[in-house]
C-alpha cells in the first residue's frame, strides 16, 4: 500500500499543479475578457488558440478549461469585486514561478485584444493582475479603430466586401466616392472585381456623361484589376498581389481609397481584406444574405457558427492580432431596406444584433430601396449628383426631397464609419 502511494503521489501532485496552472490561466483569461459583456465569439476562438498553443496548458482537458473560464467570467459578471478576488486568488500562487507571471499576463492581454478596440475595464483588471503577479502594468494597447479614424495614417482604405453578389457593393463605392470628393478629398477607387468590371464601367460612364454634357462631375482616380490569367496558382496570387500594391502606390496621395470586391470567394477579395482599414459589408434583408455571414438556427434563434465569409474576416483579424497589426473596423449595412415585411425585418434585426456582438461588427442602415438606381448606372450618376438632363421631372427621379434623403443616408453612413472627413472646401 505504502509502495503504491509512493508511486502515485508524484503523479497526483503533478496533475494538481497542472490543474492549478490551468485555473490560473483561465482566471487570467476571464480578467482580460472582462467588461465587454458575455465573452464574444472572437474571444472564444482566442481561448481555443491559447489552450492549443500554450505548452504548459496542453495536458489539461480543454472542456474543463473552458468551464473554468466560464465560471470565472460569470463570477466577474455577477459581482466584479468578488469575482476579481476569486480570480486573483487562483493566480497569486504563481507570482514567483519562473516565466509563469509573464505567460498569465500575455493570456489576459490576448483576450482583451480579441475584443477589438481597447476597453478600459479590461485594462484596469489587467493592471490588478500585473500587480498581483509582481509585474509592471502593461501599456494599454493602442485603440486601432480610433487611431485609424483619427487619420493617424495618411490614407484610409475602405473595402466593400461580401461573398454574396448583388448586395450593392459597387453602387455604394461610387456613392461614397462622390460624397467624399464633394467634401474636397482626393479619392481613389480600385475595382478588384475587374473581370465583371461594374465599377469601372460605372466610372467610365460618368466620365463620358460629364464630357458629353459638358458638366463638372468629379471623377475618382481609378484602377481596375482583373484576375491573373496565369494557370499556376502561386504565380497568379503573387501577380494579383503585385498589381494591388502597384494600384495603391498609384493612388498614394489619395486621402480615401475605396475598393470594390467580387461577390464571390477569390484571391482578389482576400487581398482586399488584407489591405482594409474599414470593411463595409452590404447585405439585403434576406435570410439568404445572413447565411453568408453565419449559420443560424432559426427555430432556436441561435448562431450555430460563422459561415465562409464571416470566418474569413475573423481569421484575418486573428492574423492581424498575432502580428500586432491594426484590426479591420467591420461594419455591416442593411441595404435596400424596403419595409414591406415588418415581421421578417424585425426577426432579421434581432439576429443581426446577436451576430454583431458575437462577430465584432457594427450595424448600420445602408441605402434605401429606390427604383431610380437602375437608371443611374448608364450616366455614371449617383443620388448625390443633379438629375440627368431631361429627367428632372420624371417620377422616380431624385428631385429635391430624394436628394436630401440620399444625402442624409450617405452622411449617416460616413458618420458611422467614424472617419475624419471634415469638409476641406
Ligand atoms: N439601394 C438600392 N435600391 C435599388 N436598387 C439598388 C440599390 N443598390 C443597388 N441597387 C441595384 O442592385 C443591383 C446590384 O447592385 P451592385 O452592382 O452595386 O451590387 P454588387 O454587390 O456590386 O453586385 P456584384 O456582387 O455582382 O458585384 C444593381 O442593379 C443596382 O442598381
Ligand atoms: Mg459589384
């Protein structure tokens, strides 16, 4: 019996140490995730990565670890003071253990960063954690979204992206470009859907119309990029990347660069995400469009998992986080809202709100449904331009009220983007 106990004691002690370290790590994760409501989907994905990649946590059952995290997170949510005492008491025993305090602090930092923009509550909890572990409080992470919006960089790259076709990406690009040019900004546009070329033709039509009618219409500086014809995938991707870099260089000096992307999964759409400061995803009010972002259990009103496009954006932000790059500021706009089916619209509203918290995007109404859009393309006009000659009095033409409403919608969208767009004129 004694012999048996001598054999098992070191193993039991090792398991207990492993369990205590896992609890300390989960308590640190919960402190880092603190202050932004229930843990978001990106934070859960971040937790999975932590459990997967931190060597000293690998021996633990990941389910038990997630349960421990949820317990600490719930305790912090119920009562911050009591939850903090509980979390820090799980952590304090590791203060003098070589390398462990730094690891625990990194875990908390990663969970805070997974939430996106910096959050003061999490920063305060991380400062308590550092103190308990005998480490200096880390400098608060830069608020990426704010820095980008404050015009910290010389330019903002705004990408219109959604793997669903026909949601209004190209139309929205030109409307935003015209609005920003009217504010006095130099604007560049890139058609990454150069194979279809809708935006390129829209802009060419605008140039032609201005020349034909001798009217002063501002036209953005424009580049069109078509998919590479190379059969070698690696060479094709490299060529497309080089073309995009050349286009961005060509447009250097533009305060805003707007990228239109294809309504499908291509290397060019992915490249667009790679250079985006802001991503605008227009969607129509249909469950089909919602399905592109996430799989939804409609009966239970639950999000099952992110779909291909949603996953692409989350992965891109994970990659940026790992490299310390600014995250994409993601905004989903509900375009062409027709208000014909109030029940449907309300249900979409609820699901989108739920999804927005879980996937880290902001929601905003886009352009309302208007028949006149069909006519604008051929003259390269937007709702912000004066109506085409001869169409001033037509039913459905823009008219003063239509102009005002359209302008209001675009202004609302620009304000929601939070960009520095003060009028330069
Ligand atoms: N708010 C709106 N009201 C009515 N029609 C609209 C609106 N926005 C866009 N449209 C029309 O919807 C169609 C699709 O728009 P657009 O080409 O901008 O979408 P897209 O997302 O770029 O499509 P694709 O994925 O094929 O590139 C066009 O006929 C356009 O005129
Ligand atoms: Mg398009």
